[in-house]
C-alpha cells in the first residue's frame, strides 16, 4: 500500500442537487484527503479531450453535453491506495450495479449522470490532475 493521488470530479447532476458536501464527506470517510478542489464550468473542448478515449462510443456526444451542462467540482484526492480507494467508494459506473454504501448507489441518477468521476489508474490520475491543476494549487 502506498500513499498516492487520484483525480476526482463531482459531476453536474450532483452539483445541481447541492451534493458537494455530502459527497466530500463520503470521500473523507473513505480515508481520502481533498488536497485540491475547484468549481469550474467545463468547456466543450475540455470535456471532449478529457473523455477522448470514449470518442467512438455511441454515448460520447451525450456525455460531453452532460459534463458541460452545469458546474463541476474537480478535485485531487490523496491517501493510501487513493486510486483504488476512490473507485471503491464511487461504486460501479451503472448505479443499478453499484454496491450499498457507495456514492453512485446513493446519489447517481443514471449510468450517464452518475455523480462522480475517478481516475482508473495511477498513470491516468497523473495525466488528469495535470490537465486541471498546476502544482502550486495542490497542497498536501
Ligand atoms: P467510469 O470510469 O466508471 O466513470 O466509467 P467509463 O470510463 O466507462 O465511462 C465514463 C463515463 O461515461 C461514465 O462515468 C458515464 O458518465 C458515461 N457512460 C459510461 N457508459 C455509458 C453508457 O452506456 N451510456 C451513457 N449515456 N453514458 C455512459
């Protein structure tokens, strides 16, 4: 187990319902520390680049429209095995398949409007953090 960082987004469905604090509490209860955080409105270009790996998927345009439909909160989380710990507390992509006690089970509206994003690997975490934050904005 190693101390590491991961990247997180509280998505527009959750900011719309004023759930930032409740989601942050679940992240903190899972042992993650929020070492950087800002509320932004993603541009279409940012969302297209961020989700570029899904460009060929049928839901890509809907996903970009959703992610730009309202404010998001981008975050850097730090803790023991932070990537895996965050994926665990997030729950499965499809809330119908998410375990009890996870953020998506509790709050997600659909497979698309599923309240949170979390990096799926250490490598992607580093790329995603650097896309949204400068080093001086992260205070561990
Ligand atoms: P994640 O790592 O659990 O977020 O899942 P993926 O990387 O597979 O998908 C990225 C995001 O695309 C998800 O969090 C959803 O917001 C959205 N998404 C994934 N699968 C679907 C789908 O089948 N339909 C729609 N509309 N959106 C999806």
